[in-house]
C-alpha cells in the first residue's frame, strides 16, 4: 500500500483535499484517509475507488452531409464510445 502524509496548513486542523501525482492512466486506485494527533492515528475513513482517466476512444460514424458545395463541406460524427473517464473537451478535424 502506498501512502503520503499531508500536513494541514499552519494554525488549522482542516485540510479537505490533496492531489496524488504519478498515478498510471487506465488504472483503478482505492483511497482511504486517517487522521493523526498526539494520541495516535484514527481508523481509516470509508474508501473510494477512482479510475485514472485515459484517452477517449475514436469518434464514431463520420458521415458526409448532403449540404456539400463547391466551396464547403459539412459532415457529422458521434461522440466516442468511451470518454476515458473524463469528459471530451474538444475535437480536432484534419484534412489533406
């Protein structure tokens, strides 16, 4: 089991978040949290399971529209089957 000690900001005992860096995309992780004071360590919190996001799958159903003209083309596609665990924010269109 991996772990990291997070010290609250000076003068407060409240820290409600942390960021874990170096996880592997496509892997599932389970996290718990304990609290420690001068008397010892608490029992663990309930656990959460988090899937580290990966790239989305390819967009689907690329289709040419009937509204193609001499100076323009129109086409459509559907969202990827899987978003990799994170919302798709952009699409890039390429041509040659």
